[in-house]
């Protein structure tokens, strides 16, 4: 499993998660990677963090850490992968890594890091700029699945 983040300026850190991620693990990932990703991406101090409503994201421990670190969090509807701009990127990453046919876990992780860094910032920007279309599509189907759901949701 991997944790990654993106902004309109490109990809932030990509972190391999050993075992199951819980709230303690998630807080550690944020602690070690959120600030460094914003620095790497040079997005300054006025940014908003977005994650979904996964229980580890909404855990008291996580919410407390985000408040203590003054992280502005965008409210997010539950069960909405078709709105999540990172989902198509996970799919792209999975396809790119699969095409390279890693022979072991070390190659898998190395290929993931390389392909994550190579994701085109133009694609990320397009996903961000077309967010309103995704949102309207969800409204139009009254919260049901949209074509974006099928295009983007990949379990990696």
C-alpha cells in the first residue's frame, strides 16, 4: 500500500506503507510527509488538505494532529471516489509499474517511486480544473456512480 499526495504543481511524496494503516500510522505518515511535500511542491502556506472519510482520516487522533498543526482540511462527502482526483493517478501508476514488470518488492517500490515522480503535472492540473464537472455529474445522478467512478477507481 502507498500514501501519496498531489497538488496543481505536481506530485508530492509517495510513501510505502508496511502492513495495515491505522490512525497512528496515518498520523506518522502525515507528520513525516505532509509538510515536506508542500515544501517540495513550493505551494506556500495557503493550501487546503483533502482526504476522504476513511475512518483513519476521521479518527480523533488524526483530527487532533491536523488541528494542532493548523492544517486546513476540505470537508469531503463519504464514498465518493469519482470526485477524488488522485484515483485516476493511482490507476496510471499501477499500469505504468505493471508494464515494467518488477521482479521483486525492491523493484516494485523503486518503479512506483519513479513512475509517481513522472506523472505529468498537466494531467493533475486537468483533473483539478475539471473537478466541477465531476461534482456536477455526481449531482446529476443524485449521488450514484458516474463515468468518473469507473475510470478512476483502482485498488493498488
